[in-house]
C-alpha cells in the first residue's frame, strides 16, 4: 500500500502543530520541531505540484467516512498548480527564515509553531478543495490560524485592534462566499465543484450577475481590494515578518484563485460589464494603495499598502480577460489572463522578499519607523542588496520580474482600444492611465523606502549594533532574489508553466500558448516585444564598461578620502538628512484633494516671536475611504447601541419583567394564529 502524498503533507503539518504544543516548556525545541515539519510539508507539497505539472495525472485524496470528515475531497487541477506551487515555495522559505528570525518571539514559540503549521496547511489545501465543505473548512482554518498569528503579541493594543478588524472583515467575506456556494447548490442540487462546472451554461443570467457581485465582495475583501482593504494595512504589519510574507505573498492569492474559480470555471462567461467593473475597481485599488504607501513611515505598513496596489494590477489582467472574453477576443483574453497570473506569481516573489528583508532590518534596528533608520546599508549590505532587488522588482524595472508582467498588462490594455465598443475602449483607457500613474508612483515610493531606510547616516544609536543576519535568514532572501531575476529573464518559460491553468479556464486553442519555447525567445505583444535576456546583457556590458572607464581615468590619480560637501558646514548630522515625511511632501501637495492633509505648527517663544524656545510640527493625512464609507455607519451603530444599552439597568426585577412580557406576547400570538 503506497502512501498518498497529500495525506503525508497533511500529517506533517498536523504533526508540526502538535509537537510545538508538546514542547511548550522548551521554546527552542518547540520552534525547531514545528518549523522543521512546516518546511518538510511545504517541500513535499511543492514536489506534488511539480509532479502534477510533469505527468498531468491528478492526485486525489478522499478521507474515509468519519462523521463530519466524510465530506473532505482534495484533488489537483491545472488551476491548482500555480497557486499550490507558489504557496508551498514561499512557505518553505519562510519556515527556513523563521529558524533564526523566530528566536525574537520565543516566549510565544508554542503558539507560533502551532498556528503557523495550521495556517500553511489551510492555505495550501484551499486550491485543492473540490467541494464546498472542504473549501470552506480550509478557508476558515486558514483565516483563524492567521488571526491568531496576527494576535501573537496580544499585549500590544495595536495587535489586538488589527486582529479584531481582520477577523471581522474575513468573516464578512466568508458570509458572502458561503452565499455564493449556497446559490449554486440551489440550482445544481450538489455541493461538488464538478457539478457546478457542468451546470454553468444552464444558470440564468440574473443569477450569474448576482454571483458576480457576491464574488466581488467576498473574495475582494480577502484580497484587499479597495474599498474592502481596510484590514490589510493593520494585520500584515502586526504579524511576525515571516508570517507577513505569507499573508501578503500567498494568502491573498487564494482570493485571486477564488475569482478565477468562480468567474471562469463555474460561470464560464458573462457580459462585458463584469470585466469593466473589475477593471475600474482594480484601477482605483492600485492608485489608492500606492498613494497611501507613499505617505507611510512604517516600513511594513508601506509594504502592506503596496500589496493593495499589486492586487489591483493582478485584477486588471483578470478584468481585461473577462472583458475580451465577452467580445470573443480569445487571443486577447488569453494574453490578459497570462498577465494577471504572471503578476500574481511575481508579487508572491518580490513581496515575500521585501517582507523577509524588512523583517531582518526591523529585528536588528528594533523599530519599524523609517525615520529612525538610515545608514543600514553599511551594516547590513546583503540584506540591503536583497531589499534593493525587491524594490526594483515591485517598481517594474527591467530585467526583473515585475517589469515583464506589467509590460504584458500594458499590452493587453492598449489592445482594448481596438474594440468596437466605445464604453469598453474608455474603460481600457482609464485602466491604462491608472497603471501608468501607479507605476511612476511605485518607483517614487520604493526610492523612498530604500533610500530612507538604508542610505545616508544612522538616525538612531540602535543602528550601530545592526548586522546582517545568519545564513538561515539570508538564504531565503537570496533565493527569492534569484527568483525575481529568473522570472524576469525567462518569461516564455513561465508562460509555458502557466499554460495548463490558462487552458483550463479558457479552453480554446490559442497561438499565444502554442508557440515554441526557446531559451532566449523574446516576448511579443500587439504593440511591441521585449528581449529580457538582451536587456540583462546590455546592463552588464554597460556596468563593465563603466568600471573599465573609471579604472582608466583614475589609474594615475591617488584615491583621496574626504568628507561629503555640506554646503559650507563643517560636518553633516543625521538631523539634516532628508526624512520620509519630507520626501513624500511634494506628493502630499500634488494629491491634496485625496490626502486632505492637516498641518499644525506650535511655537513657544521667550522674549519675542523671533526667539524660539521650541517648535513642534505635526502633519497628518485623512483616510478618505475610511471616513466616508466606514465611519458614518459605525457612528450610527454606536448610537443605536448606546440607546439599547439603557434597557440593561442591572435590575433583576426589570429583567423578569422583560421575560414576562415576552411570554405574554408569544402566548397572545399563538392564540391569535389559532395554534
């Protein structure tokens, strides 16, 4: 009897969770055992994904009849592959990273190991679930485990607030997701996904439209799509950094999986406005995310807002694919879906890299505030280099991976101008403009993130003790950096890996997918082509020529060390440096209609206004969406709650009176109805 590899994965994660509790009194042993099983389970899950891609044979697991467990059904599909692959790879690297990093939270080692294993298990099984019960069980397991990971430092007020907000928004999303499946069950009489697919063309149009709206809300909230993104910039920074890398790089991709599963696999095809609505909301998300990231001084919150931006870019590809599919433009629909899936994989790589490298920086500097950093590149050169690679990738600079997927998205959106429908062309124009502006702002944002954090002089004495972390933290960061480079210079190979998933969602034959893959092929679109390997070679030749030229010109000159010119001042001090707030000031002025900044200057003088004793400056921005969409209904709810609180006087006699009145009312009602 052979052991089912999926069953082995489940066993390893559960064993890791249990061992972390067994060794509760020995934090080091608890950490090592739980992370070892997490890494091993993630590695085997990745091998399962590769074997499925290679052999094309599906691995199935149906648990035996054990009461409630009789409904569990796991099965590999072509759509599962890219998601399980990236979840397992990132989980493996995060587990290796945590061997060293998690020493910082060793007092919570048992809780961290327990929920970390369950989090990876639930997240990894979501794309493999093949019925409603299995999907929702894994989905809720993933949500609850990540909730407790966000709440790990429960003594900190911000962590409790972040965890509560995350739990509320996640369960709101879960309610809409359950409603989707319930409506599908009503029409098919089955909870199995295979029956949902078979009944796609029999569903009435009005039901499909309702399901589309529910998908947009349910999975949009989990993905962090504006305006349902409120939880994301709070929850991701509150969790340990290796957990943050998984939440941002992998967990929110399960929501993208949900979008693709329902819209393409269960509903097959919809009207053009489905794609238009997703394109508009995705464009808003990308802009809102990067605009808030630009204003952030908290390094992890900046990265969290950047995830909102990138989810918008991913869904631009998904929305464009739906739009083109409704006009029977199969080539463009395929190209758009490729762009969306490619960026989902790319985002997992560079955002995982950024969260891991920022985690090492924060651990060494003992602060998340960029205003207290600076000069770290001299103390942590390897970490700084990895963060730079991630920053270039997220900024879509060639020859790294972010450039390829955003270039593909541009090709898709520009192709929308050729549609014979004015409204669709206008939507594509809006999305193209939003993507261009988002790309420019992203470059500015990560110039700020890297420059303020790593360059200039240290702004705090804590920086003096910073050092590059151990090889266990460095190795995952270097691996992800190489991934960003490989995904950037071999786009056709990645496109080939995505081919089964795209053909599963859009079955029509397409020349974009069937073209031959060669090692140094260029990637072509309707408005141009790129040769990433050529870009890399040109950059390397340029750098080599610059080094040779510099060596020739300085061959006869002696190297002289001198202080940096300081505009006539004797020496420069850290307080003279550019700050994060100062860097973002021009953008705060330019987008004042969105930020609505509030500035306050308080001065204390001695004898006259010209002799200042002290000066205090504060500058805050408004969160437009929170204040316009969330605060008004929250105020109404609190007002109603305060009014209802009056009936709780604490008097036992009054409560007995309520009970008596209720009984009399029910008796009267039953007599009136004739029961």
